[in-house]
């Protein structure tokens, strides 16, 4: 009897060690906010995207190296006139076990293109004029005008593929449990606390993911978030505040994953009289000492921008035009005088008290503009009110802290294109220049790389001349992890906000 | 007589000193400040105490001492104005609640009870959410929030007074309502109200600081103590003294006003007086 018991105990112990060797464990991810929704077609901000990229995959996605990687599509062909794209689907399954078919792709894309829908990138994707499904594993898209950028937009977390059957039932139900074909399946959402996802064993990449379970815990207060990482309550945090970066990099228990992706600048309401004049906007570009913002609001982390925020290596970047502006108060004053405001004017600057770097950037700009006679009044509501005011163009100018959504040069359209929707999150309200619109249209449709570079070169000239947006600096967008967490990647350049994708490679000791 | 009273109680004497100094700074702060409290110095961010910056600098390289000296004014202003609003409104409600038609008294005092059942900070958050924050709106909001406390005190004091002979005498002489209130009731309920006022000032300072701490009070870059504590909280590891200075100042001020309030109550309330 005793022997049997011993054997049973030994077997039990063996079993225990065996499972723990196989198990990837649980990871706690400290998010800077609770997603407003997990609806795939809405751009919910970084925290929502991080969760979406654990649950879903698109036809293609940006990979950890920054390049477009085939995901649910095994491969794709673009016709030579850039008016047809054909995707060949791989053998993959959704979390309910059903295979990913051409019909699912069609249903997902049609939902994005629905003019009554809320899809964030409907404008950009609406050049898709026809979706054909010649067989179960092939999808052919026909475009109304050629676009080189289409595949980039399909790589966004807002273009992921969901089952057609699920859509038929849940398209209008914002609280339905999401189903995707990503590495993790949705397990639960405790409002105000966390979203939990569990490993999906049928994921199409063999051996991935490693983790059994990921808890996305909401920490909207940046100090609490940093402390949660330091004390070991969480294993990864996003939005590392600049003031804590050095401390977390030093360790010894933590590591900093650095990246300079987003830029800080200003959007101008061009209906507000002084800001309707390009000279005034240029004057502001000359007046602000970039190092004041970097050293105060960002604790010395970041690099200045004296032109348009096009990262080095991206199309449109040129060394010569990167230093179009300089810090020159005399020139700023001369430009103001030329515009008819030798004594300056008063203006309201919208920012938010919820993110200290937004508020502190506003305070630094306020003090810099006082030097050329522009009296700035700060409006610092919480983030949701700030966004509401931005979408209603209820500001004179506002602090812009963002990045290009895609790595293709067409990201500029979102910031500079006029068109029929003149108040957007990222543009300068009511700015609409026919020449810029035409250049952006041409750039999107030009296939030849050298030809295309010329178009964007001309665009940059015009954009600098009119300066509807003024840029000050690249900010660091850092993640921090506990020692022992490997495989999580802060994705390069503009893609930092899509780093959540790399959770499929993440391991924890 | 007055001086011996103070010398026998050193705590009260030092509290009086603190309050006097705080009031003097609230009046003369901008003149005393060694630096411009809004002047950004990007080369002196988060510095510890030095001869140039006696209490160090904040995340913008601004002088913490200057910001402390200037930052008390909006807080004191809000506290004083809101206390005046609360005192006038609360006393009127309280007297009405004790000395008017029963139906009116009932509704006034139940209204007061309802307001008392909400935490002050919750009401303040709600109200500040609707209006732009600033000295005027904060004063009004905090003033209204503290009306119930005054109303309670005024009501119980009035209930005691209206049974006294001199009120009866006014009635007998055919005095009008307002005359009874102003000539007979108000002077005789004044002392508990004065004590309540000191306590309210302290509470209003704390409430304003709490709102500023949460980023809903005085709008940056203008400094206020609560807001400085709120910001400094994020810089504990780089500049630990940054959070200490405004916290100590705030704690000392509130403590001093409360001690003075207690002393005043002991002095004015005959039942608590020792001799």
C-alpha cells in the first residue's frame, strides 16, 4: 500500500514537472488604458490595437522587422498596373475551428467598405471597387484607381479577417466575444481591470505562441504603471514615461525597449484668422526652440525636427529639406510682422492633462511663443474631451503627438489631404490645397519608384511652403519588460504602436 | 489677558504665526519670489537645492521656492471666497431651517441632508467637470459644497436661541421676521459660525489642493500647491525633495488653521472654557 502511494506520488510529481516544462506560463501586460472597444474596424488607440493583434491576423501584417509579411494570405500578386491584387490564402483556422476562407475575407472587407459603417480606414480602402472569390482560397481585389499603398492599409490591425458567420451574427453587437485567427483566443474582459486571452492551439505558425495566457491589465496612471513593472506585478508595460526611461533601463530587474517612432508638433485650425496665414505658421516653426521641449517635457529624450516628420529612409525624406527651419526668433518676428501681427495675438492651445508629455509640451510651447508676442491660453481637459474637441475642430491650435499609420509614403494623405472631410484627428482643420491634393493622388498611383520619389519631393516643397502642420521633435516610444521576458519587439519607426503583434514570439521565464 | 492666553499655549501661538506668514505670502508672494515662477530653464531641470535655486527646480527647470510662494495665492483666495459663500448661504439655510414655516424648514433641511450624503470630493469632481476650472468657478463650487455644514451648525444654534426670552420679547413687540433674524438671532449664533468658518477654510484648502492634484483645479502653468504635489509624485526617484516642499507647506498650513479653529472654539464656547 505504502509502495503504491509512493509510486503514485512519484508519478504525480513527474507529471507536474512535465507540464511545467511544456507550459509557457502567464504574462501580465500593463496597458496605458482600457480599450474603448475591440471592434476590429475601429482604430481604438494603442492599447486596443495591442489586444487586437493578439486575437486577430490580417491577410498581411507588418512583421517585427517592419516589412509587410504574409499572414492569412500565403502570398499575393499585384498586377503591373497596380489595379488588381490577388491573395492566395493559407490553411488557417479561426478560434472556433472553422477554416479561413475567401468568403470570410470578402465579408470582412465588405464590412470595412460599408458606407454606413464606422471603419477607421474606409476612405483609404474605398478604392477597392470589386471583391471576387474565384475559389475558396483565392481573393481578387480590383481597384478603381491604381494604388501602391493598398497592401499597407490591409496590413493594419483595422483590416484583420474575422469569420463571415460570426459577422452575420455579431456585426452590430459591440459586446460580443471576438473570434479571430490570431495566436490567442479571447477569454474574458473584466471591465475596469483586464482582458485575458488564452493560447490558441490551432494557430497556423507551428510552435507559436509560447505563452499559455496573457493578461492585459489596465493602468491609466503612468506612475502606477511604472511601479507595477518595478514591483513585478506586470511583465511588460507600454508608454514608458520619459522621466522613468533611464531608471528602467538601468535595471537590474527591468529592460527598456527603445524606439523613436512618433513625432510631436502642432495642428492649426485654419479657420482661426492668424493661423489661416502660412507666414504665421512658419513663424511658429521658427520661434520654438526644440531643445526646450525635449529637455523639459521629455527629460532630454528625443531628437529635433526642423522640416516635415518623415523618418530617415522613408520615401520623401531628404537631408536638404530636413533642415528647412531653424530656431530663429528674429525671422519669426519678421514673418509675424509680414502677416500683419507685429505685436502678436492671443490663441487657445488644446492639449490634455491626462498624458503629462502632452501637457508639458503645451507648457513649453506656451513659454516659447511668448517670446514672439503670441499669448497662449492652455486648454487641458482629459483625453476623451480632448479628442471630442479635436473632432469638432473646437480649438485654435492643438498639440499633435502621432505618427504615420503605414510605412508607405501615402501615410501623408491622412495629414495633408483636403477632400470632403476637412476635420480629422490628424489634419489641420479646413486646410485644403488643390496642389497638395493632386500631388498626393499622383504619388499614390505612381508605380515606378524613382518617378514616385520625385512626386513626394515636390509635395515636401509645397508642404513646407504652406506648413499646415509644424513639427518639433521625434519622441521616444518605449516599452519596458522585466528581465526574463524575451521575444517582445518594439517594432521599428512608425510601427511601434503595432508592437503588440510580437506577443506571438514572447516568452517568459 | 490675550497675550497670557497665547503664551500659555505655545501650539496656538506657533499656529497663529504660521497662518500670519501664509497670509502675508498670499498677499506679497510675487514680490518675494526670487525667480519668475513660470520661467523655464531647460538647462536646470530637476535640480536639487543650490544657492541659485534654494529649494531646487521642477521638471521645467522652474524655481520651486518661487512657485511655492506664488502658488499659495490661488489656494487661499479660493478657500476664503468659498468659505464666505458657504457661510452666507449656509447660515441663511440654517436659520430658515430652524425659524420659518415648518414646510419650508423641512425642505431646506432635507436638501441639506441630501447634499451631506455625498462625499465633497465627488460633488466637486462632478461640478468641475461641467465648468472650466479657475479661481472663480472653483470658489463657487467649493462654496456651495460646504453650505450644508454651515446650515447644520446654524440650525442647531438657532433652535437654541429662538426659545430665549429676548427673542420672545422681540416677538411681543411685534418685530418683523427679518428684524428678529438680524437683531436677535444672528448675533447670538455667531460664535459657532466663526469656528465653523476656520474649519471650512482648512477643508476648502484641502479640497482645492485635491482637485489641483487630480489636474482639475488651477490650470497650469500657474502653480498651486496641490498641483505641484500631483506633478512631483512622478519625479520621486529623480528629485525626491520636489514632493516634500509643497506637501510640508500644505500640511503645516492646514494643521495651523485647524489648531487655531480648535483654540477659538475653546475660547468662545463657555461650556468648554476651563476657568
